[in-house]
C-alpha cells in the first residue's frame, strides 16, 4: 500500500513536467492536418452550396416537366434585337464567356500568388473582379428587360407558365448574389495582397499565415465553383 502511494505520488509530481509535451501534441493539429483550415472550411461550404443549387435545379426540372401550361421558349424570351436582327441568347452567351474567362484569370492569380508575385496577383484578381462585376451588370440588364418590357414577375408570366418567373428570378438571383459577394471579397483580398499583408501577417480579416497566399487559393475555389454552377444553369435553364 505504501509502495503504491509512493508510485502515485511520483506520477503526480512528474505530470507537470510532461504537460508541455502533451499540450504540444494536442495543439499540433494544424500541422498534422494536411489541408489548411480555411481551405477545408471552404470545401465544406461549397459542398453545402452544391446541395442548395442541386435542389433548385432539380425543382426547376420537375416543374418544367410536370406543368401543363406552355413553357416559354428561352431562345425567344432571352433574345435581343441588334441592328434589326433577332439574335437568340446573345446576351446569355456573352455572360457565359465573361464568367468562363474570369475563371482563367483567377487561376492565373492563384499561380502568381504562390510564386509571391504581388503585382501580378493583384492585377489578375482585379481583372477577375471586373469580369464578375460585368456579369452582374449584364444580369441586371437582363432582369430589367424581362420585368419592364416582358412583364415577367416572380408571381406571374404573361408569356406562359407562371412558374417560369419564379424559377428564373430565384435561380439566377441566388447565383448573382454569389457572384456579387465574390467580387467584394476579391477586392478585399487584392487590397491585402498589394499592401503586403500576406507577406508580413498583419493582424486583420482574411490574412492567413505569414508568407502564405492560401486566401488567394481559397478565393479561387469559390470563384471556380460559381463559374461551374453557371455552366449548369446555362445548360438546364437557357438551353432546355
């Protein structure tokens, strides 16, 4: 009994000495985890967002198939008269080209970011943001045309099935909100890159680890996701 008490007392006395090692083991999770936390959280967010967009597009397809009222022809609804010619889906085609091009400039920004070329990274992120703002502006023009000239509303549609307006404004509005948020965060990140916040780890929002440009890659993941979602919207909503 006395020997057991001495052993227990010895272990208790030795515990504080080994405590730093235990703390180091438990606090080393960031080093043990192969993916940065910010990048992992972005992947989780994108996965959840994928489910939302999937539900939207699946619901749209279900309504489109089940409705008995004639569905408007997207080629006619989304056409423009240019120089006396009736061109179907011309605005949508330009919007798609702009967004896909922005995905290329964003990929180049990530590449230059990990090479620590601050000026090139900033310029390409600003170009990407400009493409995104252009896309949103063209989408606003499209909404204005449908609301003012065609009389389409979320609750009604003089061209056919009433669900058309609700589906269009919900899906494109939700995606347009994502693009707008992306443009804002691209501008914030570009500002931090050109000021050198990522090189010196200045305290602040979206700075990350010193000398690491992970936030640029995280923004790239978000932007590529937004572009990919638009490809599905373009194929399901405008081409069907």
